[in-house]
């Protein structure tokens, strides 16, 4: 058995390469209970960077678990640095939890709309539609731009420094997706030490448990710090327990990316409501030994077991209220939560946590086969080996990791998952760690419905509800129009105005179509669940109000069509007639796709609701008339799906955004079955993007996978999955975004987008029928998936062998008439189940049948 002294480890570990070189020295045989790797990420060394730590969360309260190391907090004046810039002193005996609470944001509610903005609108439209002076239009768009939003903030760090023999062996850390628990296990001085930590949603607490295999062998110091910390107080409550309380205050303002003052860093204020107060409460309880408080720290001596429970509270009182709760009230709220959690034993807390998590997580299972020794390797080594030995089982783990991350960062009552889910260590994080709504927040929720986590989408719906209120003000103040509008950046205060402050590029700052895109998620929830009450009370009113804005936003193009102006293909630019780059035009393909989809959904919903939707028929008729006049999709000079209404040349042919492809995915207007010509054009667009270096970010590559799935090309989807794993995934399988100079930034949307895209490869239900294995790659010859969801409130289990479907199990929650399609070169033989459904054969691959509510069926394939 090899071993290594902690002193030698500490000397070499700050460099990631040194730590990796030592991983085999730290590793020997793991305990039997830690051997199963099917649903575990595991490693032979501690994290050497923040982004290598393992994420846990309960939707609201989360932590990155380092598994061994002392971490220095980022200075209050942060920069858009990459996630490796946090200082980590690696030591298996020292644990750090980097904490986040999802309502801890800078700033306060503000009307960010620019005064007199609406006066610029006629000039912009004249410049585009009459003068074709796109540069003048870009300049005038700056007059519409209001204030930037605020930033998500870190809550602090809990440190636990253990004291034991220097020589460490049998080191292993892991994240168990099924148990929703991070563990660290090693031996030192003949004693086995285990640390286990989880974030409980039922008890709204993080619980860390340390155990030693020998009685009295656990000696440690607990302490806290953080970039926003004001002070830490400690108290001893008895011979075997004590408490810490960290108090702090968020920045009053954080200038984000693109802000004129971004280089100046965060602004702090002592004034109430200008930067919210927050508190983290910690309770330590030992079995054996004693705990005593000393200078803001807790000393643990001679214990066998140590249980540490954490809770947190902030001064957030809602998006439309100043965060001016007094510090004493915030501390009392954190302490009250802690007192509640402490009424239960550790075993009870763990049992409740795992039952709650598994209720969601175990709805879906995926097996893509293995057939390789790679499954015996640590996750980081598996990822490295993937380049030479593609490993479908690693992708099955990646898929379930995406579902785990959504459960951990988005729960009913929490804020939605942001650009980094719930995890952030920076005061001035990349893109403010906000909700970027020109794809990123939407991509976060792509897997919610198809991957059987509808519950986890509720925070998104809550955000849209709030955004409709601030968005109504933005529609009136910025454009002088009814309904509600939102743009590309959203913060906790539900910023809806165009940001940019007169310096933002219009292609991102002025894009005003996030409302219709977010409304698509409302309607998709109805299609996947059949929840008519949700449609009536929540979805339709928000959809209708967004459609009112879009209806008023449309203008005549002079050729009998309705168009939008100003219009932007998100974050892309084109070459104007003078050969120079420009942003602003009219009637971009994405605008037309989003408005066409929103109008269609409102029309269908109005018919479904009937008398429940006031004036629904009259409004639907207006939408129908307008929809018929929208600019049609066009095929451009290269045979591509045209991105702009004019066939401009692109300034960036490899742009990571592919917004004109929206009607292919996540929209459903272009399909190979219903629109073969437009599908071919979409394929050309995708091929051109990729040929010019597109999809170079993780989220963009995830989008490409989904496009290939909708084009029914499983091998191309697999090719992009390989690219995702090789170039846009870090050692802990988190998604990455290039940041220049060889650095990368963690951005979680690629994890969610790729998870949803894999589901699309196995099951599709957007084109009026449910298709089994529509994009199965050659690399997945056999496998099984259980629990995927299809539109029509249908749950599907599916098994395949040698590339062919063997059987499917269906559960129809709502019942009704379904159209089912077999994989290519197969046919549905028969369906067995309640009512003995009669098959109406549409063609060789497709059948119709009526399924009963809450009934189960077995589908056999010939």
C-alpha cells in the first residue's frame, strides 16, 4: 500500500499538475460501500480549484465541497476571473464548504428603464425600413438602453481543520447522485476518517458529519470567513456542542460585464436597504470529547463523531421590496431555522433528505451499456480516456448529473437556477451569475419536462410571474406599448428593461424577445402534464399579456407582411451594404419563430379553456389574423435557413448563438417529417456554423446536439456529444465556457442542455406523434431508459438491443388519443394493456390508439 505524508502533499498540491501526479499515491483499496460507481463521481485527490469541488444544494442553500483544502475568499473587488483563480491550499485533513444562498444578491429594486426611450423608436424604424442605414439604427438603439442588473453573491466559507497523523492513505472523495451526498474517506495513523455532507430540502439545512473509526481520534477546529463577512461570533452551549454565527452584507451595487464601471469593482454601503444583510448559523455537536469556543472558532477535542449543521438567511423580502430587514432580524431567522433542524437526529435528517431527493431523482433511470474497463476509473481519468475510448456509460452518468444539478439548484419556493445553478464564489461573477434570457435560463429548464422534473420548473414560472410585472412597466416606459416585455438580462429584482446604459451592443442589450421564449416553457409544462388548472390560472394570463405586447410590437413591412423592428439575431451581427458589421435590422428569423409560436399556443389555449378565458375567442381571432401575415422563413444563398429577413453575410459565421434555428429546437415548427425543405436548410445552417468553429462553448455544443437529434441524425448527435466531453467539460463534469488565454468559466446551462438533448435522441413528442429512438447513435447499440416524459402527459420506458427497439412501457396520466411511431425500419406490432387498445395503422411505422387515464401499457416492436 502506497502512502504519502500531508507535508509533502501540501508542498506540491497548489499546482493542479502536482496533485494529479500524486493521486495514485493517495489511493489504495476503497471500502466496499464506496465501490459502486454507476451513479457516482469520484476522485483520488482533493479539489485543487473551486470548480473541481463537488456541488450540493437544496434549491435555496448550497455548497461546493472541496474534500480537503483551505480556501481563501475572493477579495471584495472581484473581476471576471476564471474559476481556477481562487486560492486553494490542498490538504486532505482540511475541509472547506463554499456556501451560497440563492436570494443573496447585490442591489435593490430599481426602475432601470431609460427616460424618454420611446422617443427613439420611430427613428430606429425609419433608419432600418426606409433608409437601410443599419449603423444609424445601432446608434439610435443606445437611446433605448437603461440600467444594468445586479449580481449573485457568495455567502462565505466554512472551514474544518482536522488534526491527525500526517501520512494519508486510501484517499477518495465522491458525489453520490442517488443519495445526494458528498463523501471524503481516507486513513491516517491507523484511523479511518469519513466526512459526509448533504443539503436537505425538507429541513433547509446543510449537514456535515465527520467520523473516526477509533474512539476519541477526532480533533478539529471550525471557523468561518468570506469576501462579504463582517464578523463571526461563537458560543459554547455545553460540553459537547457549540455555535458559530457569520454575519455579512452584500454589495450595494456590482457592475457586471459590459458595464462602464466594471473595472472599478463592487460598491459597498452601510445604509439600510443598500446591500442586504445575511447570516449563516452553524451548530457543532460531538459524540465523545468536548467542544469549546475560542476567538471566533470552535475547538473539538477527543471526539469520535462530529455533526455540523448549517442554515442561512438573508434580508431579501421579495423582488419588489427593499432588502432592508435589520441585521438582528436576519440573524434571528437563520438561528430559528437552525433550532428547527436541531430538533431532529442526524439519522432522521438524512432519512428525510434522501427520501425527498429520491422522490425526484429516481423517476428516471438510464443505462447505455458499458463494455469497457473505464467504469473502474475515477471520473477525471474516465473523462481523459473518453477521447481515445468513447464511453457511453460516462454519458449516462453525465445525463443523471444534469438531473441532479437541477434538483439541487431549483426547487419549489427557491429562485430559478442561474448561470451557475446555485454555486458561485465571486463577488463580481461572470455575467453577474444572473439569468441571461437569450438562451441560458431557458436551456437550464429544457430537461425539466422531458426528464421528469416538472416540479423543479416552478421557480421559473414564479420568475416569469414577477417579470410580467416589471415587464409591463418596461413595455410602457421604453416602447409605449401594452402587455409585458423582457430583454436579455434578468436579476433577482426582475430587471426587464434593455440594459447597456448607452454603451451595450444592441445585439444583446436591446434584444426584446425573452418574454415569448419564457412563455413557451409555461405552455410546454401544460403539454407535458395536462394540468388544465395551471394553464387557466398561471400560463394563459402570462402568455396572453406577452402576446398583447407582440401584437402591438408588429409593424407593416411595406410588402403585406408584419415584421419586428428593431430586431436582433441574438449576439450575432451581419455585414451591412458598406461591408461593416451591424446589429439592428427587421424581422429576424428568431423573432418570427417566437411570435408565431406564442400566437399559436395562445390560440390553442383559448380554444381549450373556452369560457374560462375571458374574451379568448375574440383575442384568438386577432392573433390568427396577425400570425397569417408574419414574415415567412426564407432559404438563403447558401441553401441555409436565413437568419435575417435580408440575406446578409454574417460577421461571425462561427457565432455560438444559433437563434434562427429556434423553430427546429426547442421550437417545433420545423421537422423533417412536416417541413423537409426547411429542415434541409436548417441542416445547412448547422453545418456551416460548425464548419466555421461554432459550438465552441458547452451550452452552444449542447444546442447542436439537440439540433442533430431533431434532424434524426444520431451519429452526428453522438459526434457533438464527444466534442462536448472533450472540449467543454471539466473534471467534475461541469460545463465550461472559454475565457481566453487558455482559461475557462463554469456555466451550468451546457449540463442541462446536453441532458435534454440526450432525452431527445431517445424520445420525441413535438410533431404530433411520439417517436421512439428517433436519433439513436451507432455508439449506443443497446440500452434502457425508464421514466422519460412525452407531451400528452405520457411516461415512457424503453429498451433496445442491437440498435433496435425491443419493448416500451407507457403510462398515460391523462389518457386520450395518441399517435405512436416506431424507430426507422421497425413497426409497432401490438399494444397490450387496459382496455385492449385497438390500433389504427397510419403507415408502416405509425399507429393511433386510445389510452386510458392512469393506465399502463406494453408496446411490442416487429
